[in-house]
C-alpha cells in the first residue's frame, strides 16, 4: 500500500516549491523574506548512537571516555550521569568516585562523524539543503535544514518538526528542534528557549524572543562568554543595548556578527548561508509510502513511475540528464542509492530505465523504504534529432543506437573502461590523444583533431620499436632494407618525410622524421628517424594502399 505524493519542481530532492517560483527562492539563498531554517540539537548524539540498542535497558548512567598520555577523562555523559555531577572533561577517577558503577566506552569521533553524515543524508527526505552544525559541544551534534518552501509537503512547519522529532526519537536520538529565519536564531532557540515556549519562531519575532536568552546562545567562544558574564553582561538583551563601536573595540567584529545573525539584523537572512553536504539539484521527484516498501521487485515499477515525471521537468526546460541518482530512504534512518550516467543529454524514460535495471539488483530495501527519490544532479542542453521526414539517412538511427550501446556498456562495465580518444594539441603521435570517459561532460570536440599532412597508421604502437638497418637509404631517406621483428623488409616505396617536434616551448628538443614505407610484400609500415641519434624505429602499421586510396 502506498500513498502517491510525487512532487515535481526545482530546488532539490524534495523542494516542494512552486514551478513559477524564482530561481533564487528555489535555492534558499536569495535572502528574500520568508526563509525558514530548522535547527536540530542532538545533545547526547555520541552516547545515543553507541548505546541505542541497549541503553534503555541499563540501570546505570553511561559515559564515553578517552585515554591519552596516561590520563583518562570523560568525553560525553548521558543525562543521568550529568545529573550526578559527571561532566565532559572530568577525570574518569573523579567520575567513578561520584558513581562507582558508571558504564564507560571508548570514544570514537571518526565513527560519530560518519554516523552524523549518514543522518544528514537521510534528512534529504525533507529538503536537499542540509548542513552539519560545527558549533557543538563534546558528544553533541547538530543539523541545519533549510526548509524554505517545502514545509507544506509535511503538514506545514509544525507538522514537519513533529515528524522529524518523532523519527529522531525512533532512532534513539534525544533531540530538540526549532524553526526560525536564520541559522543563528534557530540554533539559539533550540538550545536555550524556555521549556514552555513553542519551538517555532514566527517571522519577525526572533529579535524580541531571543533577548532574554543567555549570551552563550550567540555561538561565541566559552572564554568570551565568561568575560561578558564577569562584566555583568549575561543576556543577549544586555549586549543589544550597548553601543556597537564599544563592543567591537572590546571584543572584535565576531561578537557583533554573531549578535546580528541571531537577531536577524544582518540585512538579508542569507548573510549566513548553509553549506549542504550534497549539492542540491534543480530536477528531482520523490514518492512517499504510507507503509514501508519491503519487496525488492517493487523498485523497478516505482522507478518507472518517477522517470516520466522527471523527464517532463527536463523537457520543460529544454534539457536532458547526464547523470541520475535513485535514492532509497529507509525507516531506520539509512539510505541507499544507485547512479547512472549518459554519454549525451538524455530524457527517454525507457532508455534510462534500462540503464538502471542492473543497478536496482544491488539495492536492499530492508528494513523497509518510506521514501524514494530520483534526481538529475547533472544535466545539459538537449538537442533533438529529426529521425524522420528530412532525415538524411539511416545514420541518424545508427548514431542513436550507438549512443544507447555506449551508455549500457559504460554503466555496466564502469565509466573508466569505456572511453573516447580526445585530441591534444601536441605533435608527437603518442601524445596527440588522451582517454576521456564516455560519460564525461562535455564530450570531446572532434573538430579539434589536426588535419593530417601525411598518412596515419591504423595501429599506433605505444612505444616505437627499433629496427636494424641493413641497407641505408640515400641521405635522410628511409632505409632500403631493414630487419624488424625477425623479418627482413625491402623498401619498394617511401613517402616522406613528415617532421614531428616535441614540446619545444617547454624545453623538449625531441624531433623525428616519419616515412610511410611500403615493402616488397606490400606491407606498409610507419617508420621514424630520431634526429638526435639517427636511430630508425617502427611506430605503427599503415593501411594497405588499396584501402588507403
């Protein structure tokens, strides 16, 4: 059973923005009135993710500790431990003196960071603009979600916060959420608002609501907050009443900046942008399920419903996809995704579905999927080909078939294993081309290949192979007879020379003369002579004269 809530619009995986919304409004960085930022404070994040499977069964308080240089101290403590006076930074021996049965585990900051990044990716089900909060204390974590224009998809702002809080609680995460106009005001309200106060600050109310809060709500260093308290400046209102020049002279511009960000004074709310973990995309659709999707076989039909909707968005703007990402948002807070690429801008749902087909087999829906998303993070202008009526011939259809084949091979074998040879503006043959992935954007410019002044080989050796000259030619001409690969070749005809130079502008003085030599048996070889040493080599094999003609 599912509830079809497909949303099509610009601005990210779940933007919920009207199609006629201005581009800046879609990005969430325009600074227009109405920007809405949700802040999530995960006070005991490190404790929660470490003990989430059995923490509620423990009768004793728990803490994370760290050992270094013969010293052990508390890194994070749960609420029960803090109620007993156990706090971060405290020596483990002192903590056990307060409560001998304290349960401890070694802290793992790297693991905590990975888990937080996974949680931030999962929050993409609400908005693509999810950033990680850097101003957190030991054992804590925080997230910012720019939900501008997308709250109505989740029952409004109150409904979105309630849904997010419920899911965080289900993951075993203690959380406190708030919603305001800027990251600064949302951060302060999430951590320091009165217990009876609502979590949502209406537009224009932050300046008044935040004034009674302590100066620590400004995200300032602890030393600065302590100095302010010694001076009797304990609340934000105390700072706001002082002359700005005096504050700047005593504490620097950083304090004023934090004050303006919290009180929404910095002109435009975008003065403090949120750096999303993943670049938002303009083209995306998603689908919510009323009950978790458990069957892997249901992924292909669900994707088939999303692809036409995404392709219509692309068609509306005259664009095609170069890269697509299909993401599963599971009920346990984890995500899984599959990505495909195309060699040219594409928006044919049937072709894209074929590219996704082998990828879907790698996606595991367990323990259940509640949201599916399809994004096009990379697009390009789509140039439609006229395949009928005025088409010049079957080559147009053949070109489309070749493009489809390249896409299938590159997505199945790996983009690095299917490649083009793109031209380089160098003269030495082995350096005139480079490998470019078939899915690279943009495709190589074939017109950049230099015009050949002499016949070029069908097969070019990676390294020229030396020959033994048996009968030299006259002057600089190719030899009359030479030994190569154990066989004697006698010259019947030779065309040349074609001089090739190294990168002389970089000090490389390498130079070679190339000759197209046809031997008495009709074989055609591409011989070269190094001017510096006079040594002759075979660098490639030319097409027979009948084919070359």
